[in-house]
C-alpha cells in the first residue's frame, strides 16, 4: 500500500511543477506545518521531494505506516545520504522562513554543491490554492465553527470580563473539536485560540501583526485584558477555528445592551463591504483591489479613522488561511496576487470605536469558478447578549 | 524613569558578563521569549545588548513606555544603524536556534564585519539560573498550579474520554490565570496546554520530544486521543502551568476504580525516586547523576521496560523550565550541567504500563543553597476519580 493518499500525491505534483518552473532540483520539508501539507502527518524527520519522481520520507521516530518503499527510518537526518545522492544536487529549496538558522545550516551541509532557494515561498504559493481534500476539511471545520458561534449568547453572564467570556467560548470550541493549538506564519506571531475585544481595549496596539490588537497580558500582549463587559460596549468575538486540521476564521459582534447609532452604522458598513466588495469578487479580481475598494467604502462613509484600528491600523483587510491562520494571499494594497478558484480567504473589514469596542464581521470565503462562497454563513447583525 | 526595572538590569548584567567571558562584543535579542527575559515585554523589534553599557531597545510599533533614552522607535530594524555603530562590531551573537534563517540573514547584514555567535546558547545558559523576580513569579504560578489540581477530581464524570476531562481541566487552568499559550524551545516542538494520558495511549510514540507521547490527533499527534476513561485505567494528568509569565510543571496520577498492584508499586517507585534522588540533591549534584540514579532505581525494581515509556523511551527524567517549558538543564545521561542555586527543575520519573496507562508524579523543584524545595507540594498518592 502507498504511504501517500491520492490528494497528497496531487500536492507533491503541484510542488514538483513549481520546482520545474523555477529550475530547482529538490525541495526539503521539515516544519510540522509543511509535513502536514505534503503527507498529512507531523513527524520528526524530513521529506525530500525531487523535481521528478517519488517523494521520500525520513522518520526519526517510530510511527505506524503501511509498508512503503518511500518511508525510511533514520537516527539522524544526515543518514538521508545513504538513500539519496544529495551531494550531486546543484539546487535545493529549504524552508528558510520556517526553520531556524541552525537547522538550515545543518540541512545545508547535506547539499554542499547546491544553490540555496527558499522553500517557504514555494510552499506558501502551493498552499494558497487548496486541494479537494483540503476544501473538504475546511468546509467541515467551518461548519463546526458556525455551530460553536450559535452557543455564544448562552455563555454570557452578568459581571463577566472579556477574558471570562473568552474562556467559556474556548471550552465550547474544544467540545466542538478544536485542537486548540494555533499555527501562525512568522516566528514573531503568537496567539491563543483567538481574540475577544471590548471597550477601549479594542484599540490597544499589540506587537503582533493581526488585524486588531488588544493589550492582553504581560506574557501575551494581544486580545482580552480583563475588561469588564459593560453596558453600551461592543464585544467582538474573533475566536478562530482549527476544528480538525485546517483553520476557518469568523468574527461576529455582540453588545451589552444598546450601542450608539454610530456603532450600528459602522457594523452595517462592514456588512455592506462584504456584500459589495468580497461577495462580488470573482477569479481574477486583484487582492489589492479588494483592499482598496474596502478602504474606499470606509472613506466614503467617513469611517477611515476607525478602519482596522485607531492608534495602530492594520494595512490589510483579509488573508488566506489553511494549515496556518495567516496564509497567502494577503488582501493589502501592495499585493500582486489575484483571486483563483480554490483559494480560501478570511475577509474582515472592522471598525474600532473609542470607548465602545470593535464592530464588523469576518467570514471565510471559498473562491469558486464563478465567484465566492461564504463558508461561515450565520446571522450578521449585532446580537445583544443581555436580551438572549 | 528608567525603562528597565532592577531585576531586568540584573539579567542584562548577567548576559554582559557572559559576553565578556566569551569575548563577544554584543548580543541581539529578537524572539518574543527572550525579549520577555531581557525587558519583561514582548514587542516587535529588537534589543541590542553591548558587552558594556546600556542595553538599547528598538520598537517597530507603539507601546507605552516611560520616557527613556534607551527606547527608540524605528520603522524597520535596519534603522538601528542610526543609533549604533553596528558596522564596526567584530563579533555579535544572534539567536541562531530561535530565529528563522531568513531573519538571521537580515540581522546579519547589520553587522557586516562581525563574527557570528549563537545567542541562543548564551541566553539559555543565563536563563538556567533564575533571578529573584523570576522565582517570585514561578512560585506564584506553581501555587496556582497546585490550586487547579485540587479541583481535578470534581471534574470527572462517568463516560468521559481523556479529551473530555482534559477540556474541563483546561478551563480550570484558564480560570486560575493560565495564559494558555505554550512556549517550547525547538522549532519542531508543539503542545496544547499539556498532556492527559490513559490506557494504551500512554505508550503511543509521538514525534515530539516530550517525556511521554500519546497519539493525539492528526494535526497534533501528542497526548489525549479520545480514549474512554475505563475501569482499571490510570489517568496521568500533566497539564503544565504558565499561570502568568512563567511555567511550572506538575503531574499527578488518578485512577478509574482500582489499578493492578504493579501499577501502585511503580507509582510508589516514582515517589521513592523523588525522595531518594531529587529531594536529596544539592548544589553541585550532576544532572547526569540524577538521571543515572533514577535509571538505577528503576532497574533495581525491575521496572526498566516501563521507565519513561515503552515502545519509545525518553532519554531524560527532568528538565529546567521558566519562560519555556523545556529549558536547561536537561536531566539526562550526557548532561554536563550540575545543579546551582536558583535553578528550577521539573522532575518526572514515570512508568508506562501496557493497557493501564502511565503512573508516577512530577514536581517542580527550586534548587536552594542547601538542597531543593518542592514548589508543587500536593498529595502524591493515586486518587480514584470514582471515589471522590
């Protein structure tokens, strides 16, 4: 029996055609996230993908597999030279953005004659357009995501802080199958299961490059910071998915009592941007246009000072997602990418209102042959948690 | 007012004396975990620590700070050259094990004339012995850790799986202040809040280099895998701390009904190894001896085939911890480290019994001037969850 199921063979083929196009002889995959991509498993070791022929898998620890000529057990990665003529390779792509300098130095020694290329860029490009199995898993995750959000109003109790409500949502996420762990791209990126923002904390800048910030805690300065949920405040829940292997992303806004008219107006503006910009997008639409059109609608409505933050404003309005929460494409002004069928994108035009909090919604969209499909359909209006 | 509080100045001084001893002119810190160490904050940017003189902090995003001559705002890290004569440095230590190859390549360009050294090794050495503030924070975290564990028996319900019980413990951890996020050393290491093992899953090998394994899920092959908690099984709870900024680590074993006599015997053996090996340790005791003496006691008791796993056996019996769950020293046969006052160590002699699960305990110990102090004192006997 083959180690690789058909969908993974498709992914290898896709990577091989990228290698061919770029004239790179082989690709080495060692990060957990990219091992999940190329074979559906995290293991200790490496995957070697030649420009042509079979991918080879070198495992440093016992894991159960069907008998396969492509799976080899080794004590250390240097032993791949017993199976592959690595010394004669003239070019190789290593995961330069995902692996440490020391790890790359060690891998590099296996290919003394090879010119070094960046496998991270190549893998991120391949992962940008999802395979059928990936879409199936994302759909199932998004479905669970929506189910979890239905429960949120019932979790609210008077006197809660942002953190209290987040803890109860985390538990529901776990009950609905979330693995909890958050995989992000970029060594400086960290987050714990998502973000819940209310009041002035919604505008607090954070060192992380997510759409919004929040003061968080000393150890993790992002998101909820213990702010009491008070009358007249918005509660933005952006607790992301990973209900299985793949992420979905979804934001809904709740309120404690009634908000100002301005808050409802900007929330409706976010929904309108979804309808006018994202849901009218088709394959070929440029990601820069999606950002610029959103920005333009915010500007027309006089809402630019609140768009994607106040003190610090994110320079993007959405992002690809899959095995990591922040994949390609990025919906930003300087993106060169255009939508392609099979891309999965979180779109999140949001507004931060001083003293009130953040408003707006985020959905996960699949780009189809003719447009986009919302994978996280759920009521979009602000739900008053005190009226449940 | 100074940006750095006195305890952080102590840390900088310690790092500077390591730089002096090794003849390295400067240290550059960019990882979140080591920024927390040198200044108590995660920020986007870098810290520059010269062998002598004031550490300088370069921030890429707004964060609130007292006026300080050592804090500078920059758009990109290349602008540090406007503040520091980086071109003339002949040696510099960068975080080669914690930062990506691409990040290091970019940082390296700032120091074109400098010989490159590994800051990770240096920082891990400095962090191995804790400062007074670190010890205060670890003590407080360990106290909350113990409080959380007291609640575990009340969380059990008939019919639960390992995962069900873990979810309820996670919630209690969060209510007791856990930040949730797990920081590990090593780019391949991942874990979500800890590990709960029962039955045959306790012996399942995992690709991660933790003390025990567990099949987990496809996306995160570690720990609980949905095994029902059944009569006659042990339930090992190793849900680690981070109740604040610092980790503590603690394992207790529970049971569903009565276990075999062998299970109680090996659990008592683990407690005896704590008493005979760890609690008799003093400054100067070698970490290799702590491992070898533990191994010897397991061997004398005929328990070697079950020690630290079955199919795959961990080659260590404990580890330092602090800002990450796996710090120095490592209690393993080939360690060259000896205990020093101020080290904090998790000691976890464990046994895996086929069909039953894992037994044994783990405590976090502080090495004092005269011995060790258990920071996680709590009943050590196996608690029957059906008898609560």
